C-alpha cells in the first residue's frame, strides 16, 4: 500500500531534484487536489492509503509542475486577498505582492462611501473584486484587451456574488471614452522591460501572457499611456493606485506628475520593494 506520507515525501524529493523553489508546499497542494484531502488530513492520516486513481492524477500534476507550470495554473485557481480566483491562460497569475495595491486603496477611501472604480487591464478581476468585497457601496468596471480575460473576470465576479456591482469589457484603454468619471482608478499594467523578459523565471516567462508582462523597451510604456488617460477619466480628487516594478518608483512618479497628478506616496511589498504608487487628481 502506498501511503499519504510516502507519496508526499516522494513528490517533494522529485521537486527538490527538479529545482522547484517550494517543493514542500507545492507537493502538498497537488496531493490535496489529487486526493481531495485537506491539509489536516495529510498530517493526521499520513498512514492512509492513496488510490491508484489519485496517484495517476498526482503524477500528471507533478509532471506539469516539473515542466515549471505554476501550481495555480495546474489547479486553475489562485488565492488572493480573501478569495480564490479562477486563473486561465489569458490572465496574469495574481501574486501576493499585488495585495499591496488593495491595502493602499483601502487606506485612502471611506468604506461606506459610494465609489466608482475603474480597473485597467483587469485580468482575473482580482483587484477590482477584492476592493468590492471590502467596499460594500462601491461599483466597478474592469477592462482588458483580452476577451478571454474578460470572460474569466466575469466568472470570478459571479462566483463571489459580485456581478451586480461589477461589469467587465473587452477594451483597449487607449481607446476608452468613459461616459462618467471614476473616483478610483487601479491597475497592474505590464511593466517588464523587453530585454528583461528572457531572464524571467520559467513559471512567468512560459505561462503568463506576454501582453500582460511587456511594458515596452524601458518597461514604462503603459504608465505613459495611463497618465495621458487619467485627466479624462478621474473625478475631482480622484484616487489612482498603480502597481510598479521594484525600481520604477521615481520614473512613474515623474510620469504621473507631468500629467498633473499629485503623488502621495509609494507602498512597499513584503520584500521591501516599492510596489504601489498612490496619487490623486487635484485639479478641477
């Protein structure tokens, strides 16, 4: 009989040998998915046998992980903020660092105030939907150039019972002509400089959509586009929260400042890197 413990240890060892950064965590998550066991079951029932069907499912998942496919893409979902979000090939895989943006917005707005939120490049919808979970009077629109991403975001909204307060549209933000102004504009735009994409980890380079990564030759193209758009879409004293690359704070501050926004501050991620810029539109 092949036990839960033996199976877990075997997959962990294969992942270590294959250069996986988090072999213990990844092996456990895949074992849970293959067997239907909970984390506590794996600990308390380590001597339990694993069925042949579950072993076959786990083998397929482990092979994909060894090809450096992220666990979230194998499982089809990623935990972000307070929910699990469906992840598809058309969407960026949400990262914990992006939760810095949620924290930044919540620190600047009144929870019970009605707010109109615009999410530029929504992907899975994780940013907009996480904010709507925390802001019960808010509504939001997420736009993305990818039809597949828009459909994924809609599915996530439905799963979270937020379809009534959110809408998603396939749209290039450069062509956006809003019918109303927005109190909050958020976004995690592509910000990797083209020469750096080849150096990314295979989990990112091979599996995240290139359109969600590439920010042009210097990584700043999308910030320039967004900055030119903001004066047309922000309400007076409107808030802007944008994710940035670790070394881009000074450049993005300059781009936003030239567009007439007042940069309030930056926020650091868990690693201490600048990850989010908060700004306001203070002109009439």
